C-alpha cells in the first residue's frame, strides 16, 4: 500500500515539476527568497535552557528579512511572521506558488545529550553510507514529525510516516536537479557563520527533510544551534548575537545571488541535464586537520589513527591534509571523520586541477559554469 502511494506521489511530483516555471529564469534580475521560520503556535519545536525553537526561528527570520528588505534586487516572502501553525506542505506551497528562487528554512536543534553543539546547514538527501547518517536521520525525523499535528497528514503526504525508515526510500529523487545550487547556498551560509562568528562547525549535510522535498527550487535548512547545549543557548539568548547571525545568513544569500547571476541560464540548464563528471573533477576538496611550525611524521599513530595524512609546507607552516575527493558532500563526510578523530577545527580546502588553492565557494561555483 505504501509503495503504491509512493509511486503516485512521485508521478504527481514529476508532473508538477514540468508545470512549474523554471525558477532559474528569475535569477538574472531579482532573487525571490522564501524565509521559513520553523514550527509555530501548538508546535513549539524543541526547547532547552529557557529557549523555544519556534520563537528563536521566527526572531532570526524577521531579522534576516529586515536586513534583506533594504536590497532592491531581493524579494522576501515569509511563510509566517507571527506565532501560528503552518503545515510543512503549506510552507512548500507558499514557495512554489511564489515561484521562489531560494527556500531557506530556519530551525534549532535539541537532543538529550547536553554536549551536542554547533551550527549546521542541510540540503535534501539520504546517504545511508555516510558516517553521520544516523545522527542526521534523527534530526530529520524529529523535524518531520511535526506533520503528526496536521489533520489528514496521511493523505497530504501520501502515506508518509516520519518514523518509518521505508518512508524515506524514494526521498532523494525529488530535489536532485537543485542539489548543486542548494549546496552552493548552504556552503555560503555555513562558511559565513563559521568563519565570522566562530560557532562549532557541524558542516553542510544531507538529510531527508520533508519540507525541503516539497519545494521546486534550491532549498536549505539551517539548524542555528542546540538549545539543549548551554553554550549554544546562551549565544542565541543574546539579541546582539542573533543580529550578527542574521547578518551572516543575509550576506550568504547575497553572495549566492551574485554567484548565480554570473551563470548564464543556458549553461545552468546544460549542467543540470548532464552528469558533468569531468567538470566536477576539475576541483579537488581536501580536509586540513592541523597546522604547525614543526614537521611531524604523518603515520596514523601521530594523528589519532587517521590514515593517509599528507603534509604540505605553505606560508611558513606545515599543514596536515586528510583525504581527497571531487564531491563536496563526500568532503563533508571526510570532515566528519576527522572531527570524530578529535580534529575539531578541521576544515575543507579546495584546489584547482593545477594544484592551486582556491576558495571552497569558488570551486562549488565552477561546477555550475
Ligand atoms: Zn525545527
């Protein structure tokens, strides 16, 4: 029964995606951004240390909107501006009907472990082979479970059950054509906040969020921090800090806009149609795990068991590099492996084909050109 519902759902999605005007067509002039404050009213989301997710999310969204409201080339659409309940599919409907160019959903994390902390940005996906899959899955299941509060959720979501693993099987099909652009937007948000606000970096990740699946445009979901962690919660209690964070996210949206304005629509469509494997391999992502003035032997015993560490001498420092991939999401996975081994301040670095170091966002952008 569930499988049949799924096939029906997929058929509906594909017919809809043909009917919807391509959102990229609007990107040469105004960028239409949907700001989605998670939860609301009877659905408070998670809570901890005196903070409630629905309030923090709305607060951030309104601040981001205020900042971007001054930009003549950006249009803002809100899914909610007050404390009200809105279903996940309704949020996506608002974005789809507006033919938005980018969907940004704002949430906060909360888990039973008080030590879990940090800022992370999600794009849609399911990758069971990834090292942090179960953790990401837990976050997605928690966020998706809000549909239980909607009347007729079985009908609205085609028999989807947030807590049933088999419901997630066909998830990834839905947003594939927007994945590169979603990753680009997510990486701007993540880089801005981590570089400028020194939050704990949990990276850009993929997880099966229902609200992202239902939109027909590049879409990201931001988890601002863990309300259950005192460091994160104290940060988010400060009005000044929330303004700083809103400013970084607003600037990330501006940066994303200026990136995609450089890309012609024809090239964009071509790159969306083809697998484009040779372009993707033009840039290589690696993980820088440590740097120092002293050269250390790169055997695993010196790096908490991490294998295949390489060393390069650059700017008077020995830099220790782990892993190599042309796939940015795989690089995120390598980053998690390095962090799990205790290299908390690891970060992704990008290199061009001739070995020149480039910014990660430039490498991501080049995939779209
Ligand atoms: Zn949430």
